[in-house]
C-alpha cells in the first residue's frame, strides 16, 4: 500500500533550508517519492499552523522510511535541524 510523507514546517533560516530542500528532493525521488504539495495555500482547522506544508507520495511505508534513513536524506537533515521547526510523519494510504 502507498504512503504519504507529510511535513509541517516553519523555516527559520532560508539559506540553510534551501540546502536541505535540494538534498531532500533528491532523496525523495531516489526512493520513488513524488510530490503532491509543496507549500501553497492551506486552511488550518485545528492544532498549530506551520506556514509550509509538504506532502509526498511513496510506493510504501517502507520506501518512505528507507528514504528518511538514507545517507542523502540524513545529510539533508543536517541543514534543516537548525533552520526549521517541523513535524514529519508517514501515513499509509488505505487504497
């Protein structure tokens, strides 16, 4: 079953986060991920709003986890850790 990688982000350092985004995009596409949403308009109905929301679709939960744990994505995270506040989750799609 497919899975969604859902990130809610507040960027605090645009330059460093740009480096994260470039490497993260590479990792996501290498693991079969495709972007559904990257930023854009949203309506926050409950909980804490974050100005940037990203959704990527992966072939499986395992593929999304492998992406997260990959060397490329971990290098990307080294740029994001001090450049953003974020939540990230993987959700299996019931198809």
